[in-house]
């Protein structure tokens, strides 16, 4: 599988219920790490109202800074 680096502007971010995430605060913002195989799911709603579902591989980190999400994942 190929995972690309995504930079997403958003209004709301939802970590899909039933998936496992760890949360910590780092220098760059709030860090979320997916803990479940084969991937965890992330729903991002952008400012224009569209929602997208992303797959984030296990042990990849999602960084939330202001209204931008940086993560390694793929569009579902």
C-alpha cells in the first residue's frame, strides 16, 4: 500500500467510534496516534461542508494545529 502525506484544512474532525487512538500534546499541536490494525478511520469535514473518510495506518501520527491536520494516510 502507498500512504501519502495529507495536509487538510477542516472545520470538524471525528475519530470514528470503535477505533483506538492515543492523544498527547506536543510542540506542534495535539498529536493523535492510531493504535489499531490494520488502520484507524478519521472523518474530516472541511470548511465547504464536504466530509471525507481517511484510513490512518497503525502507529502513524495525526497532528492537529489550529485548523490544519497533518497525517500519513490515504483517502478511503
